[in-house]
């Protein structure tokens, strides 16, 4: 298993802004992760003492970044820096997530890529129940 320290080494998000605790599996096309950060009262995404479901889009985007980091390391190179440019077909199935007792799980799958961009689909679950899903497009630098 790939832990939080290794995740932080792969993505620009550090400390409290690193939302994933572990990679539970991955291959060239997809990644699976888990997190308990939604229960942390110090989570920097919280507002009004809540963590709203809309923030699951950031969890999905970071899952994509982790996948890019894993792919880059596996190929012996550095991952390209990516910028989230679009979210599509996002569906939120709950209003908030800070009150969920178990860990979050995420599955992100690479749908398409070119030298300049990538498109992923992501799903975030809690104890097998779908919380959020959507597609995201990333523009790659360099």
C-alpha cells in the first residue's frame, strides 16, 4: 500500500490539503484510494463547521493527480503538472460528508489522454454507497 507520505511526495498538495491517506490499488488506467480526512475538524475545506459534498470534486481531482504521479514514477520520469479545467456530469448524492463515520473510497479512471490533456471519471464512496461522481478534464503543462 502507498501511504500518505508517498502521496504527498507525488502531488503539490501538502499537510491538511493532501486529502488521501493511502492508495489501495492502481494500474495504468485507474487508481483506488481511501481517506479519513473528511472527519478531521481541521480539514481546510470546511466552512461553517461542515464539509460539503461539493468538495468531493477536489477529492476526485487529487485522485487524478495521484494517478499521474504513480504513472510518472512507474515510467521513470516526472509527472506533468496538470490544471483542472472542467468538471462535467457531476452528481452529488449527499449534502455533506463530515458526519460520515467510515473512510471514503475513490476510484478514478483515465478515459482519454493526449500530450496536452487528460480526461478522467471519478466516483467517491462511503461504505459502498456512492456519494459523488463526475468527469474531469485536466490540461497538462510542458
